[in-house]
C-alpha cells in the first residue's frame, strides 16, 4: 500500500454556529473550548487505482476555518489525484470535519456543564449575561426606538400640506424666501462696492509702480484687498447662517402649533392666515434696469413602452434648458407662485420624488463651477426639513475619507517615508473618483427633492467614450438608486455636459446623444427587474446655447431609438 502524506495543510473551516458567544463566556469555559478544539487530527482516505491501493493522510488543525471546497481542491491539485475520486473524496472530507467538530462541541459542552455543577462557574452571573445578550440581539425583546424630532415633524408637515392649511404654509415659506433674497441682495451690493473701490485703489497703485512704489507695495495691497473680501464674505455668511437657523426654528415651531390648532376646532386663530404681499411678486431685474427675458425653451414629450413580456409605460421629455432652472424659484410669475411650489411640497414625503444629475469635478465642495451656482440657489431659500448644503457636503467628505482609509488599510504600506508622506497628503483630501456620485436632499428647491452629484473629468468632452465609460456607468447606478428610493422623475444632461464648447460639433452632438439614448434605454429595461416595472419620467436636457436645428435633430433621433408608440387607425369598408 502506498501512502500519500500531505503535511502542508493547516486548514481552517468555517464552523458555523457555536454553542456559546466567545465574548461573554467565562474564562473557565474559554479554556475548555481551547483545550478541546485546538487539536490536530489526521484525515485518512483510502482508494484504489487498478490493483494498487493508496492511502491519503492529511493533518488538519481544529477548528477548521477554511472552506471544504477550497481544501478539497488543494488536495486534488497538490497530489494530482485522479478525477474519479473527486466527489467521493469531498464527501469523506466533509463528513470527517463535521463529525470531529460535533464531537469537540459535545466534549466542550459536557466540560462546561461540569464546571457549572461543580460551582467553578457562577450560574446566576452566566444566566444574566446570556439574558442580556439575547435581549440585545433579538428584535422582539429590544427596547422600542424613541421617535425622533425629524420623523415627528415630517409626519406633521405631511398632514398639513395635504390639508386646507397648505396655502398658509406656502405663503409663510414664500415670505421667508423673500426675506433671505433681500439679505442676499444686500450682500451682493456691498461686495460689489468693495470690489469697485479696491479696483480704483489698485489702478492708482499700478500708475505709481516703478516711480514711488515697488512690487512689494502692490503685493501688500493685493493681500489687504483679499483679506478685506474674506472678512466681508465671512460676515455675511455668518449672518445668513444665523438668519436661516432662526427661520427654521420659527417655522418648525409654527408648523407644530398649527397642527395642534387643527385638532382643536374651537380655536379661532386659524382664521388669521398669512398673506403674501403684492410687492413680493416683483420681477427679476438686471443691473441696467431691463426686465430679464428667459430664452425661449424648447420641449418635446414622448410616451414609450419598454419591457420584454410585461411592458411598462414611461414618459420621456427632451428640453433645451438650464439644469438649475429646476432649482430656482420663479419670482417673476405674478400668478401661480403657490401652485408652482405646491406639487413639490405635496410629494416631499411620498413615493414620487424628483431628482436631477449635476456633473461636477472630483472635489467635494461648493466653491467653483456649477457646484457654486447650485449652492447659491440652495442658499436663497431656507431648507426647513434637511441640513444646509454645506453641512451635507461635510458629511459626504467624512464618508469619503473613511472609505479611502479603509481602502488604504488593505493596500501594502509604503516602504519609505517620502512615499508615506505623499500618500498621506492624498488621503487627507476628500476626492471622489470619476463615475462616483454623492447625493444631497432638499426641500427648498423649485422642482426637485434629490440632487445626484456625478463626478466626471475632461474625458466626457472627447468624442470616443463608450458604454463602459465611468460617467455612463455612473448614470446606470444613479437610475438604480432611483428605483430603490422612489425617485420617479429624473433629469439627465443628454450630452454629459452643461455648456457647449468649440469641439462639440454637430457630429459630436449626434454621436453623444445616440450613445446616451441607447444606454439609458438599456438601463430603463433593467429597471423592470429592479422595481417590478414602475412608470417613470426621464427628462433629457441639452444646454441653452444649442441651436434649434440641432435640438430638432435630437428630437427626431429619440423616437427612432426608443420606438415610441404611435396610434394606429383602423377603418373598415361595408
């Protein structure tokens, strides 16, 4: 008989449920477990190859923590075992490990019971420890969660906005909006005057440069100007922050009181409704005094049916508009201000939320580009339900830093201090990778509740991106989040840019639109498996600077790709 001895395996098998919780076991029981389980046993397997009898011996250390399939595969590979014993060897190995593990558990249980009977372990202490652990890990025995203020306020607001008091709520919100807008206007005027004054001072200094003044004097004045601007901006920032905090507290207290008054029909205070003053419906005016006229919006709407067997109806819209138009409050509408906000308020705590996709860089802040414009719009009206945009971004930064720390801990440590310092500097900066996105929630915007900040780079401006590009995959993940979080309306930048540039020619636009249309169609067909098939509205936005001719070319492309349903008229002849 030939013996195959395998001496290199110290396998560990996941042993599943244990009779005790290691963290709460007394020291005596832990010692019993270590004494019985930490042993090495030999697995013996005999088989025949023709007339030759072979024997495989494998020392295993218990408790085995490696997967049985993995351990079995290693044995087959290391010893070049014949394939006809593969199934039988795996069954024998599984039975051996299971049998030995059960015997260890039985011996340990018997030793633990003996320790309790002999008095070595305090029975009452053990019972109280187990009862506490069971109560903390079992839902029906756990303490009920205390209701939070946010949840209570959300329920109260939802009841009020669906009641006759909705008009009163919207009037109050609009009054607060006008108050903050006036404060922002005062800030902008003061900042403008400061910059003009500093510009005059700098011109005078530049005229004396090389005569009575040097470069050092110019740099010193520029530093003073920058410091003055920072001080003024910080002053107004703190004032806006304080004003919005006061408004939020007053609004929430007033909403709670109004809800209580509604429950008391004898209360006469409800008759004192807040009115919107006519002067508050002033039109937006440019600095030169002319009334601002928005560029004519172009819009096309389509109805499609997608799905293999059970088809779902969806609404598609193609718009030439600015993405932030869905966020700004329309102050130049003399009528229908409350109706403009009513739909957004009604669906705030519902299963029909609205979202949009903002294309941003990988820096998580609100200091530049469309991020700054979006933050400015958010600041124009107090958010009475969610944290300010700056607070939400701070939370996102902390999450990103934590995620990167976890990823870094799995990488190999750098060998020299220089590399370590470089990596440490990179990890301290909260940045997102291309294709990743973060989400902010809002109740103070015109038509949306959720903003998806999708991180892209300059590669989106090239004409050679594919369906596997990170930006496209980011759109897919965003649509998946929409399905799992009741967002039924989503606005997407069709060309994956917010502004047009010289390299974006007509062929470039057509190629990019075709790619996004086809990818979104595929993602929407996947939605049926994600949410069971719910009707949704997808809005494709193109920049305002695009021509009407280009817009109608894209409009003709959409029904060809999505195969829009058309009405078929049947006539019969008698």
